[in-house]
C-alpha cells in the first residue's frame, strides 16, 4: 500500500496475536454482567445495559467463527506450500489450486466475521459512553455499586462494592482495545487476501513450476505462514473460554457438532456476498495415474506420536464405482486414555457435487497389531458406522480390558466419474477430551477397469 505510515502486518507476523481480543472482551463482560443483577439504583437504564452486553456477546460469537476460519485457512496455506506440485508428486496441481480457492474463501469468511465483531464492539462503546456518563451525572463520580457474583467452581456468592467510575473507565478502555485489535485482524486478512488474489490471477504463472520461482512465495515463504499459523492456532478456544465464563449470557458453547453447524449456517448467510476468487494462472493437466499412497493428514495423539492417514488403494468395482482403501496407522505406544478413534469422510461440495457413497467396511481390524494391555487381556474393539450417501463415519471404540489396533484400513465404495474430491476428519477422545483434525481437499481418481486399479507399492 502507498498510504503514508502504513506498515505491513505480514512483515512482522511474530507480533500478531488474537488473544488480547478475548482477554479484553472477558474483562468487559466481567464488569458488565454483575450490573445486570446487581445494584438496584442502575435499573433505570437496564434495557440499554442489556443491549450493550448483547452486542459484546455477538462480537464473541463472530470472533470465535473468525478464529476457526482463520486457523483453517492458514493451516491449508502451509500444507499447500509444503507439498507443492512443482516440487513433488504428492499432490496434483489441480488439487493444490482448488485448495487455494477454497482456503481463500474461508479466509474471506474470517474477515466478514471480524468486521461484524468490530461493528458490535463499536456499537457497544458508542452506547456505553453516554450510558455511564448519564449514570455518573445522576449519582456523582463517587458512586459505589453493590455487586454480587458467583464463584467459578461452586455456587458460593461474592459480595463486593466497586466505584462506578472505575467500572466505566475499564469497560470503555477494554472496548477500545477490542476495536483496535480486531481492526488489526481485519487488516491482516486483507493483506493475505491481496497476496492470494495476486497469485491466483497471475496469468504468467503456472501451478506446475517450482515454488522458488514464484516471487510471491519467495517473499512470503512457508516460514512466514508457519509463524502466523502458530499465533492463530487454537485462538478459538480463548473465545470458547469467554463463553464458558459467562455461560448465562450465551445460548450455546461450541463443541464439534454445534460448532460445525454454526459455521455452515454462517456460510449460508454470507454466500450472497462472500465469493470464491477467480483463477487465471495456468494449471497443468493432472497425470492419468495418481501416485499412491496419497497423504490425507497426520494428527498428533498426545505425546505418543502421530496418527497417519493415507489413501492406500483405489480398486475397480463396476463402471463408475470404485473402492477406496484408507489406511490408518496409530502410534505403537497408544496412551491408555485413548478411548476411540473415528474417520469421517464427506464430498467437497464445490468440486464433487455428484459423488455418492455406496458401502462402508473395514479390513485388518482383528489381525493388525494392537496396543499392549495389562493382565494379558486384549478384547476386540467395538466397531460403529454412520453412513449416508454423502457422509460416512467409521468409529473404533476400546472395550474394557481391550485395545485399539494400531493399524487398520477403512474401505469405502463410491460412485463418481473421473475423480472425486473428498474431505476427511480424524477424531479421537483422549483422557475425556475430544480432539479433531480436518484435512485439505483430497482428489481421488476413479478406477475405470480392473487394469486401472491403483494400489500403493
């Protein structure tokens, strides 16, 4: 940009943080929530106070969604640059560019949510300033309010007296911080979008050329995106923590199911004005044979190591129906607190609208190595499937005195033509904590005849 005094946020990514927004927001709600049920002398303008609190609550929800989209987009950038089609044969050029289109749109959803959050913070500050001014004029600068709050971990009540002026100053100051830091987040997302668009719309570039020959990725290398991803990763949990701290104000707290549903609703509401970017750079044709195995994702399981998921084979069943085999390798020393693992698969709506799942099964479940159990017992795991034409889930649950196998395969029959693009989620429960990793879009070829079946060597 040519604006005087403007400094690119991407040139100093190590200083970019989202935590200050959540921290400041939590402080605002800590100050305001007790006023809703506290000193009766403030009831005169209680409706305005409630509106201000609701604005902040909305901002938290918007920022939670922003963090999820932001983290997802940055993770996908890192993955694409690490497995660049011009430097390796792990991923085809068409998959890489379709991933860039997908992640650019996700980052635009992040920006839209950040803008809505900033608007709510600004409206809250705009209403809070005259409200507190009016309170202080009515009661004087020395007004002290009686507040009652519950302790976090039990039902005991805390009674305290706080100067109203101190509350007012703290609320306004923290709202200003929320506005400033959310504004920085929007600027960062704008810079990233400009970089992605300049790459995708450069007709002189080819997705098949080496990464180090593309100027934009030399200037903003993998290391830049890795540092930024490290700053953003997990930030949605900071806003989830705010929701838990003030659960009476929120109608929901995100979990794996309700969180996905909220994001789907968010995308539907914004689809009229959040668009995918245009692609003008050259995309070389994909090779007829896809190298196998295809990496799906690697997901850390505590400190034991990574679960590794791959597409192991694609076999011909009948015309336009192929059997995909997904191999799952868990760490040999599985933690005792690992209760279950599951693989969830569904089509990418943009690239595979016509794919239809036909059957779901497993292979090698009972013959594969298993984690060691005490007392020599090793009961077979419990298998569960949830299956529709557009979503499949395969779950392995550990029984009492049993174990989860460290290597097994999931078989999925699907009807599609040419190739299909699928997304995968690998989820597990470790020490009663639900964890879930999501893959980038994975393009899988169709096996058109028995000779065309592809198996990892």
